[in-house]
């Protein structure tokens, strides 16, 4: 064998060995694309107002509905039994959007966006009636709402985007639970509670935020 052939053989063998080592020890390329959407609720939080507690205290069962759209943080539309219904969340109030009346109140848009986010991303949306009337004078359904088994009331209250208001017997079964959740947000001065006197006995006072 000629010297030239020996050199060629050695060079080829070196290349083959190098390629083999690279394939054997190199890490596979990782897929960086996110295939899952972010969770709408923190799975590490232990929620207080569970579906079992709510159903046991009200004596009613959850009703599956299809979310359609929202008007503001505490009012939205659903399809129930093939019919479009407007829902007004029981015993909580979010700042007003003031449609056709001027600028939205502070935190009104944030509350609406959070409600839409929770309802749109939920795999299941359920309503729960209390012991009193199921509708108000505007024919809106008065109900508690749950997204994927978590209380929408609790999320809005705990994040300081709603307050306990319009409490009327006998649709007040879960008042104590809601007030306890609100109290924690008040102590932490979250969102609406970061401003002294924003919420007063007669409602929200935007001027207290813009002082």
C-alpha cells in the first residue's frame, strides 16, 4: 500500500470516528415552543370557598353554562339551557365602567379584564343560586360563579378587584365567607384597598384615587 493511500485511510477514519462521537454524546435539540397555555388560577393557592361548601350551605347544585361575553367585572352573559342570560354576581361589586357616562372608574377595566380572562380560559363555567330570588328587577340571574371549580367571587375579592356589597336576605348565605376573603385583601391593601376612602358606604369614589 502506498504512503498516499495510508494517509487517506487515516484521515477518513478520523473523520468517521469524530462524527460518531459527536452523534453519541451531543444532546438532542430541545423544543422551546410552549405547548400549554398559562393557568388561570394559581394551583398552589388553597381556596376557601369550595364548590362543596357552597352547595352544602345553599342547598343547591351547580349548573353548567356557556360563557358568551362580559359587560364589566361583575356582570356577564351566558347561554343556559339554550337561552342567553345575563348574570349579576351575588353580593360583590366591581368599579363601574361608566359606558356613555364618562371615564371608567379606577380598577374597572382591570376587573373586567380579569373576569373575561377567567371565564374565557375556563374549561367549565358553573353557576350556583342561593336560597332567595334567582333574578333581580332587571331579569338578571343572581348567582355565584365558579371557573374550573374555583369561585370567581373569591378570585376577584382576593385580588382587590371587588368588594362585598348589595347583601340582601335570603341571598346572603355565603356572606361570612366572602367577607373573610375581602378582609385579607384589605389588610394587604391590594388594588381598590390601596386607596383610603375609595370605597365608601354609598359606593366607589374615584376622586379619592386621583387626589
